[in-house]
């Protein structure tokens, strides 16, 4: 069967992860990797023995089946418009865009030319979320609350240093971390309404948020508590908790699942079985087969909640 081709725009940490995923997938072939940084593309060409270019049009003229956008959020809408002009399917890094207005543009240009869209929410394709969903199917009782708690000793994290990740314009943990969990909440429980929030910023207007507290509610009536803090004296920790009257399920630090019951200590549940990968799902969609992807329309919903929290 013919391989699915992918063009990759952006060569940061996550972009390189996509490169590795494509190289390790027998059904994929990298058409080319594009970045304006000539030194970086030369490094990747040597490291992975794949085609690279410093001209976006060169990549788009190759007509790959999917084009992945892995650049800073402010550039997503412009790139999506250019990709859509070539009639190519678009896979975007999260968050969808710089803001909801840009996100609306991305949805519109994709719909105008009827190309497929997908969001890179890797959490959804991991074994931990697969296990979490299994836990929710039995013994929960009534779902009474959802909570997200995120703590970072510093932001950006040590491995994530780049020119924009700490900026108020494009960076911050609300943009980088919260989309994963807001999208997961939407997937499990539907739309959200943010009822109240307080976001704190440093005096330096160039720098991103340092904290946020928010109260929200799903349209089905489940209360949601959102809490984030950076620059504190503890190790990084992310807890996504679903409280039931009979059982509580916690997704901790992306990949660990715990359950607990009244008067009992929490117990880690092995998460060993993962659903199909994002790239496999994208391939299936083009073949007309059933597969789970997060389209731009859903990414836009998440973007609107992110915009609200950043106010």
C-alpha cells in the first residue's frame, strides 16, 4: 500500500518528536522538513537522512498528504492559509492558534477548500488516557467534580528554553499545558463554561503568567476547578482528578493513573495498552476509515477557553 507522506514545518523539540514518529511508522514517509534556520535543517538532514528545505513553497509543491505545523502559535494561521491554498490536509500543534480570531481563520480556510484537519494532542493517544477512560466506565458512582492542578518550579522548564515560550504574547503554561487537559475534559464531558477566574502576571509585561485559579462547569453541570502556579518551591506535578461518589481517578504527570476509594490509599493502575497513534489515525482518515482525530473545530473551542483564562 502507498505510504502516507507528511511535510513538517518547525524543528523544535516537539517537531523533532513528530519526525521520529514518522520515521518509526512503516506507513509514513517524510516528504521534507522546513525551517528558516539553515543550520538546524542541515543538522536534521545529517541526523535523520531526510529531505530538508528553507523554502516553504518547496515543501508545499511536493504535495504531501499531511502538513504538520510545529511553529510558535502566532504563525499558525498564516501557515494554515498557505497550506490550504495548495489543497493539503493540515495537522497543527496545540494550541490551535495565537488566539480565537486566528483559530476561526484556520477553521474557515480549511473548510473553504474541504481539507482534513487534525490537532496534535498526544495525551489522547497515550496508554494513560486509555486506562483512565476504562476506569470511568465502572465503579465511579456520580461524577461530582473535575480538578486540574499544575505546579512548576520554574517556567519555562529546563528542557524547554526558547525565545517565545516565556513570553506573554505566545508562551506560558496556560497555552502550553492547559490545552491538553481542557481538550480531554471536552472529550469526556462536553463543553465548558468558565464562571470566574483570576490570572496573575509579573510586573514585566513581556513575561507570561505566573498563576491562575478558575471555576468552571460543564454544560452537563459538573463543577470544574482549575489551578496553576509557576515559580514555587516544589517539584513539577500535574494532577487531573475526576471525583466520583464511589471512586476517584487521577491522571498524574501525563502517564500515571491512580484510583482511590473512601478511607483507602490511592493505588496506581498499570496503563499498558495504548490506542492507535495519531499518525495512524490521520492515515486512516484519508483512507476513509474510522479513526479518532481532534479537528480544528474542537481545537477552536479549546482556544476560546484558553483566551478566557489569559484575560
